[in-house]
C-alpha cells in the first residue's frame, strides 16, 4: 500500500495509510483540536453570543502563525481579530475534526468537501510543527544531513511526511 491520496469517484479523494500513519495523523490533529480551542472571550454577554473575542494577538508563536495579524497597526489588528478569530478557530477545529473522524482505518473515501478540510488541516499541522521546529527553506537539506540519532530527526521526518501528504492531496484534487 502506498501512503497518500489519489483521485476517487465523483470528485472525491481516496486516502490510504498504514496503521502507524493513521495513529500519527490522529495524534497530530488531536493536538490541533486542543491548540485551537475557543480563545479569549469578551465579558459582554452580547459579544460572547456573537463570538466576539478580546482582540489581543497571541503570544504563543504557533498561534501567532495560525492566526496572524491582518494589519500592521496594533489597534486595527486587534479590532479585526476581535471579530474574526472565533470563526477562524471554529473552522480550524472543524477541519481537524474531519480528519480525526475520517482517518480511522487504512483507507478512506473522502468527499470533495472532506478532502478540502483535510488540505486545510494538514496545512495547519504543518504550520504548527514547522513553527515549533523553526523550519527554514533549507529543511530538506537539513534532514538529508541530519543523523537518525539526532533527537530532532523524528519531528523533521514527520514534517517532511506532512509536506508529502499535502502535495499528494493537492495533486489528487487537481
């Protein structure tokens, strides 16, 4: 069995993975579900009901990468974040949940909508891991030169695998 994605029927996509890969994917998206849990909420009941948050930029570099500021001006960025971050978090959680729910065995037939959710979730997981690893454009050269004994090696190989999966999915979709 070759891991990755291929074109399915009716615009769908077929996902095929080894059991260990399914376990790794579910673990990674489970981490994402925790990471993008609902953020800071307002004290105002109406604002809470409308999903309006606090507006402060995240101090965590991973969250700052997943939810970048829309404006350079701090006040404008905070105002924009107040009205958009809750919805963005909801979307990221929904995408991660789709992967978690559909990656239960070695083979899954995904609808086009599920495949798009997988694409967004894989991107989020890659961004998260890449930020934690401080990945640069030279990541492939770094991996090639890295000893398998290096404690960072499994994380870098996982990042490379996620890159491959994302590419495989893009090719299957188009």
